[in-house]
C-alpha cells in the first residue's frame, strides 16, 4: 500500500532571476516506493501530465520551467514495481514576475571601442542597453579599438578599470574613448655603392626597392634586413646603424640609414711572360712543359701566375748545348716558376764537347 501526505508549494527568488521558480515539497508517508512521479497542469482546470520523476525518499522538487504570472497546479504519486499510488491533493501557485531595471551605455569621445557585460546582455557595439533583473550584479568592460584609448567611465561608474554595478534601479553610464596622440617618426632608407640590393623592415613598412621611407609610432623597434642582388655584396650600414648584420633602430626621433651594396669583383687571371732566346754559333731548339714554347719558331708564351714551366734544350746535329742563362743555369732541364715575367737563354755551340 502507498500512503502520501499533502503537497505544499513555495516560490523561490533566485539572484539573478531570469525566470521564476516554484518549489514543490511533500511528506513521504510510504515505506516501499521506488520513487515519486510529479504531475503538472496549467491552471486549476488544466489537464495533468507527468513533469518529472525523482527517487525514493525524495521530498522536494524545483520547477524552473514556469512562466511568471501563470498559475500552475501540481500533484504527486508514489510508484514501485506494482504500479502507482493514488495522486496526492493538488496544490497551485502563481509565480510572480521579476522586477527589471534598464542598464544603458553611451559612448563618447574622438576614439572608438566596445563595451560588454558579464553576465551577457550588453554588447555595445550594437546593443547598448538591456533590461536586467533587480539585484543582478553586472561587470562592464571597455575595449578600445586599434588607435584609440579608453579614457574612463562617467555616470553610474568612474575610473578606467572594469565597471561593477548592481541593478537596484535604472543605471546610465558613459564610456569615453580618445584617439591616440602618440607621435610618429620617419625612418628613411637610402642605398649606395656600385652594386644593388633590397632592404626590408619588420614590422612592415619599408621595402626598398621601391618604398624606402615609413612613419612609425614613437618607441617602435624596427629591424632592417639587407639582401644583395646577384653579383653584388652588402658591405655595411651607415647613419643610424653600423656593421653588416641586421640593423635594429628604436624610433625615438626621425632616423636615416644608408645601406651600401658593391659589385662583386671577379677574380682577374694574372699572367706572366716567359721568353726564351737562343745564343751561340750553332742551332738548337727549346721546348716547354706545359706546352707553349717551341723555340726555334715560338720563343715566348704567357702563363698563369705561379705556373711552373720546365724547359728542355735539344741541340741540332753537330751542335752542343752548353747551358742556360737568365732565369736558369746549368745544362739540365730548366725549371722556372712564373711569379713574374722571366727570360731564359739557351746557348748552343758547334762541335761536341
């Protein structure tokens, strides 16, 4: 058997209250229920339907789905595996509506920004006023856009921090935003030298190339990077920077920087002349290794600097090679290193020694 006591209702105020609530309580006089079924009707003549089910030994339920100003009626049944008990007596109540106050934000000043609230409701921007339930605590935050500064609150709040207020009456406040008046300074880049290249900046602004000057807010740190073109070398900065690495400048006044690019010098091949002359009363030839000289007829050749050349003398029939003169001596092969232009004589005489 099931036995139920009476049900009573109590309206709860919740802070912040965005909707009314009704609290349902009953006396549990059964000893073997599996739980309780809560039924609700709209108005005393409405049709009951199950709203919720709760576990055994529960004696209360909060209905947060009610509408202020509408009457709701409730009854409770105990249930277990054998079925449901008879319904309790009905109990009805009408939740009261919440008192609302208006919080309105106005923006002023030469700058721009937004004001938002927590809990949400104001996003000004677009929504600059909202109805707020009496007693609600609101925190308003002002966020300036780029190039603006939040100057402060007036009206229901003062200062420049977050605005905290309680909706105990209508509230009006003003958020003032001002344009930044921070000075700017010019950074000018020039290029010099026989070569070419580009200079770029971080943050962006200079790409020189074509754009060789930029205004930056006071205090900005700017890094310049020089990139030589093919066949050129970056040889250094002058003006507000020195050295050959990146150039870092802080814009506390107008500044100028020069980047110098020079043409890469091709290594010129240096050559020297080796000249051979034959002397004496007989004939002979002189040949070189590496090739170039074949004297009899070709007795002079240009060689790359530092080339080592070996000369070999060969007397004609009936003649004798009697020795070297000039850059060589003796009668063996002549070896010369061309660290300058040099001359060698080869002497041939008639007869054999």
